[in-house]
């Protein structure tokens, strides 16, 4: 696979160069380069590595869902995981906080280092992992409780009951939901719209103060207006959090992500297919100057 090269001052783009001059001549694109709105990672020359994935292979039974994935995820950036259905995107993101542990046939080989700690280590508590590495799922999943109790639920479970009202308010404000619900906190969370429910789930995640937020296609079930609010929220949250997002939406990846990892499907033994990390680089490079032909074919809509 292709890895991002180290960036130094000499490698920085010419400030006077146009988008067209920076892109490979003749590369067909399904995206307008102007959509690449995420701040380029070269604005922060010293990258803080949060995850180091080393030769990760993930199995369901004897069949590998992902083979030999190796790359690093950096702090306070949005990293998008893209690729066709069945390439292991959701499997990968669930490895980062051990959500796959609930599947009896699941196992991994290789390492996932979180700040140099092996998350698969026998002495690592999965519950502690999930407190530091929160997750937002594809479809909003509020509890059948009040708006307030949805956000307070994790805090109560963890025994974080001091200043409960303040913690709930801060989480709702960070999720850009406070102004819409502050006068009806005792109302059922199920009375909210789909987009509001998803932001409530984000607030529930933020309330326990994680460092990392994993998002598995968080806007796929939402309308365009609600999707825009979720994307705007990602831009705000990356100031304080590391975000890893799975998405099928190429325009969304181009808009929100600083780094992008492209997974594809590789035929294996006995007809089994597994996911392979093809290319990982800053988002602008992935969408305008990919190094691998498979990446180019995917981001320009030739397959997927």
C-alpha cells in the first residue's frame, strides 16, 4: 500500500499555485477540488500520533475481513475511512475501541497501539478503552428516556455525578444541540428529529470526555440539512478531539477529512474476499493525485 510521505518545510505547496496546477493533469474527478475544505495537515508540521496500526488482520472465524493494514492516525484531525461495501471499514473502526469483542468468532492479529499501549493486551480493560474512545453509530440510537437522562446515563454509570447538570449542559453545547433542547430536557429523546437524535448521541459520547470519537457513517440516515450540521460539528470538534469517520459519501470525505484511508476488496483463498488498505494520505492527495490506480478509479466513480 501507499503511505503518506513525511512533510517538511521544503515540501509545502507553492502559495501562488492554483488548484489546477496542483492536481495531476488529465485526472478525471467526480469531485471539485474546491470541495476539499478540511484544513491541510501540513499546517501542523508536528503530528501527534494517537493510533499506530501495525499489520492488523481481523478475522470472523477463519475468514479474514481485513488483511495486513498498517498506518497511523493523528490527533485532532478527521480521518476518513472510505471504500466499497464489504471492504472491512466498519470492522476496522470497531477494532479501535474493541467493539468487536462482543462477537464470539472475532479475533485479530497484529497490533493496535493507542499512545503506544497495545489495545489487545490482556491487561487492558475494554470498558476503559471505550471510555477514552467513544463511538457514534450509523443510525441514531437514543435511549427511551428523557433528553437529559440520555446524556447523563454514561456519567451515572461511571460514577461521575458531581456537577451533573453542568456536564450535561456542556455536552449538549459541544454537540450544537443545547439551544434547541434547553427548554425541554425532561421530554423524551424519541420526540427529537433524526438529526437531533444523532447530535444527542454525539452529546452522550462527549459527556464522558473521550479523546477519540469514532463515527460509523453518522449521516447516512439523515437528510441533507441534518448531514450538513453533523459535518459542521466535526469541524468544530476536531479542535479538541481526534475523529475517525467511516463514510460512503465521497463528497463528505472531501469536505470534512484531513486524512483519508482507502480500503478495497482483494480475492482470497476458496473464494473468500477480504479488505485491504490500498492507500493512505492527506485527503487532497487522495482525491486529486492518488498514487494507486484503484484509488483513482474509486474516487472518480468508476467502481464502488
